[in-house]
C-alpha cells in the first residue's frame, strides 16, 4: 500500500521551514531550505510508518490512499 500525506511547509522568520503533517500530529520537523524540508518530511513520515507497522499502531489514512 502506498501512502501520500499532505505536508505543510511554514517559513520561519529566522530562515528555513517548519514541516507539519496534519494527518500525523506527532510529526514536526525542520529544514534550512525547502528541498531539505521536503527530505526531512519524507524521512519523518517513513520513520513514523515503519515504527507504526512494527508496533501495530494504527496508521492514519493519507490523502489518495
């Protein structure tokens, strides 16, 4: 099954971007550039899903899943 989550990239006044994944409130990460923020989001979502699958934690359906 493929998972695709909506992510929000919020500019930080000091520079960089906070990343939020509304469907997975546990995820909050940061990147100094938009590309780094996207990479951090992919990594955070992947880590969350891997952990959830191992522990049997329910996985929130993603947009388009």
